[in-house]
C-alpha cells in the first residue's frame, strides 16, 4: 500500500505532474542566456533562453528535451526541489544519472508567451547550439528528445552534427503528420474561439483537453472510464472530470500564446532524414495516435545510422512518461550504461 | 473523364453531399407523425416524427437509417429530386432498390432542434415502432442502420423483435466507447464555448471539424493533405480549408441544439446484445477510430444470432459512405438479393 504514492510520483501525467519526488543530491544551476537568433520564419530576433544544468559541469553533457509543455526542470534537486517532468528517468541510479552526465535542459523558445512569431523546430536547435557555446560545451554525449524534443533533436543532429555523439528520438519524427496537424489546428481554433469573448483561458482549456485525447488511447480510456450519464439534464462523459482536472492545471501554468506558438512549431517540422549523419536511436510506440509508427518506419528507412525500437503501450504518445522500464532500457543501451547494482 | 462527376455523386462526403444524382423513378411520399412518446430520460413528450417512403407501400418494408446528420431523404426521386445521403446504395438496381422494397426513413427525433432534452437511442427505436403502427407495417423485412442508425437498429431489435426479420448494423455498436464519448463531449464543449459569446455557429463549426477528424483516418489525410505552411504569420494545416468547407455546409443546415442532443444520444447507447433475438449482420471497419473493431467483436460474441463482416477502409468510420462495392455486397447478401444482370 505504501508503494502507491511513490509509484505515482514516477508516473507523471503530462498534465498532472506528481507531487512527491525524491530530490537528487547532484548539483544544479539555472541561468538565462540572451542573444540574437536568426529565425527561419521570423527573421533576426532578440531571444532569451532559460536553462538548467543537473550534474557536475565537468561530466559528459546530455541534452534532455520533452514535449511542448515540458521545460528545463527535468528532476528535483536539492537546489530546486519541486518535481521535474521526467522524474522516472532522471536521478541517482536512473537511466539519466547526474552522477554520470551533466544533464542540460531548456525552456523552449516561446514557452514564456513573449515570442509571438512562428517558431521552427530548427530555431530551437540553433538556440541550443548557442547555449552550448555559452556553456563551453563543444559536443554533447547525447541528446534525448521526446515528442517535440525528438523533432528538435533531429534538427540539431542535422544542423550541428559535429556537436553530437548520439540522438535518442522518442515519439517524434522528421515531419508532422497531416492528420495530427489538423488535430492541432483545431486546438488552436479552440483558443481563438475563446479569445473572441476576451477569455483565452476557456479556449486553452478546451485545446488542452483535445490534446490529451491525442496523447492517449481508446484502450486506456476504456480501462479507466465507464459509460456516460445524464447529469442535470445533459449528458456527461465520465472522462470529463479527468480532462477538467488536467486542463485546469495546464491553463494555470501556460500562457495561451506559448501554447499557440509551440503547437504551431510542431507543425513546421520538416527535415530530410538523410541529412542526419549522427547515430539515431528511434523509439516509436505502436499505439501512438499522434506520431504514427509508420512515420517512424519512414524515418528509419532514410536515416544513415538508425536503430529502431518499437514499443507497445496503452499510453500511446505519452508512453515516454509512463513506460518507465522500457524507456529506461532504451536510454541505458543508447548511452551505454550498465544498470547499477 | 466524364465518369468523374457521376462517381463523385456516389461518394458523398458526410459533410459535403453530392450535387449530381440520378433520381430513382420509384414513388416517394413524405409525412409527419405527431404522437406522445414515453422517453427514457425525459418523460412523456409530444413529438413529431418526419418520415419519407421510397418505393411501393405494398412491397416488403426496409428501414434505412444513417448517422446523426443523416435524415429521411436517402435518395433522389422524381417527387423529391434533391440528392439523398445514401445515393450509392439506394436506387434502381442498387443494393437497396425501391423496386424490391419500400424503404422507410426518418429525420431523427431532435434533428429539428426543438426537442431540447436527453434523447436515448431507445427513444428513437420506440418512435420508429410508433411510425410503423401508423403506416400499417406489422414487420420490417430489414433494418439497415449505419453509425447512430446501427445503435438505434440494435435498440429496435431488442425492444421490438417481433417486428424485424434482420438487422444490418454498420459501424455502430451496443455501447458508446468511453474514448469516443470523451471526444464527443469536447465537441459539445466547443458549442458551449461559442455560446458564451452568443454565437453558437462558430462553436458548432469547430465541433463539426472535430467530428470529421473522428470519422476519418490518418491514412486518408496523409494521402490527401501536404505539410502545414506559414500564412500571414500563423501556421495553417493544409486540411483546414477542407474542414472549413465541410463545416460551413453543416452549420448552415444544423441547429446547434440538434447537434448537441443527438451527439449526447450516441453517448447514451447502452444495451445487452444478449437481448437481441433477431439475426444481426454486424459490419465493422478495422480502421474505425470512433467505433473500435474490438467493440464489434464484443457485440458479436454476445449476440445470439450474429454474422460479422470486417472491412478494411482508409475512410474509417465513414466507410459506409465510401466503400460502395463492399457495403453493397453485404447489403445484398443480408437482404438475399441477387445482383441484377
């Protein structure tokens, strides 16, 4: 019984992060880098990049990047004890161990809602390169990207191949699938519909709920929710309470402009896998409704140095936040670590 | 080249009905039945049921029912020459031939937007039984239902088994899947979001676009739409033009209350397949994202007298509007017709 809270702490919902974590004793520091970035669709812009380092700066560096709602705080530390978005994989003895690597993570360009312009995943990759310059990191031992982070990782590997030993691209591909793009476009329309009444928060809430559906699977919902019921003269699906709960947390933390511009950014992903010379471990999920496994096959067919893992998971696109053992195994193999005794 | 318009006429998009059809010469008549209906969640209500008959009333009767946006006009006739929603299957020499059967179809209870109450699929079934009484039809030779129409058909077969020889249930099941219910709940929230600014049409448009995504598949969108582009400083998915076009037609024809109450009605579907004593031909589509094929398997496992056809279609839930040859084959077999020479 006492295991339940701890397990929950290692199974963060993307919209509902865990409340209880064990901070890693590794050193951590944060900073903000201000510089000018030549953006693909928006010209030269003054930008600020917020970053966090976890682990000794002398260790080999690994960049860790998640989805558009993830940021620089990947795991709790003594310095920053609030829960990170990837507690299950990051920490002492875990697959991404700050005792072995210096883990580098950023808040995405646009995440503060102040950059109101089209942001290409390539822009994020170039911003990361600028950060590595500032930090004196000539070459990353690895880049572990999930979802949007995998898209940015592929861009980084294509644009800055000399600075990367290996990419692990989890649930992200060289393109945005047209169906997924349509789904995201409708989420942005929900925000626009809310904005018409001068309240983007209601629209953002609906957008987030739509996004959650795309991250998950019918199999999960079927195991989790029962039939709809008539409540007060209207029909209510049982999942609505869960969706409300997750969306409220998201809306409290996310500027609508940040959501809009980062959602758009996913749709701008366009890259020829043949232009990625570094070794890439591609991790796909058969049940992913957002990044179809077929796109992972197409990616691997064209990458010069690929390695493919296809996982099965009822959590679909969110498997990287849920399938702890399988993801840890892939990460350890890719980063050539032995499990600790 | 000259075949293109005719083929298009037989491939109606649910949101974009065809403009060109060949009216069937069969007799057709319309009427409205007013009566009191004991509704499952709304008590006794005075209702009006609009119906259309196609074919001689002396022929064996077959009830034809489609999705929540389909109605009583299934095919063009000399009397009512505008295109119907199922031209590909209904007409002279087609699987549902008004020279062989008297085809009966209704506008769903609630479709006019005036019945603002929870409507159970069982209510629709009971309304159909009342209509058959009024028309003097003791027993249907068949009930062919697609999507919501299949749900209502199962209810009719369970509640009025003596009045039905065989049900053909296409892409509809004995329950609403919890994931699909959540998807529909969010569509209803889009309407509510629009209503906050006293303009339900914008909300209904977004709801319809979300519904279309659920009816179709990534495979279709991938073959049909290219990558997103930056247009005027924002990112636009290529499917947005199509979705706009379809939604505009839908919004022009649909009262928001009708959409809300019929969308809810799908989510109220709850029936024990063991209570359906009549023979049922179940048609499922492997790619259906709204009614998972697993639910068709569960339905068939529990029906006393089932027959199952599983189709493959890139059109997913909308296969009944697109896979003309496969659907016609199933209908002919179920209604024991030989193809005409």
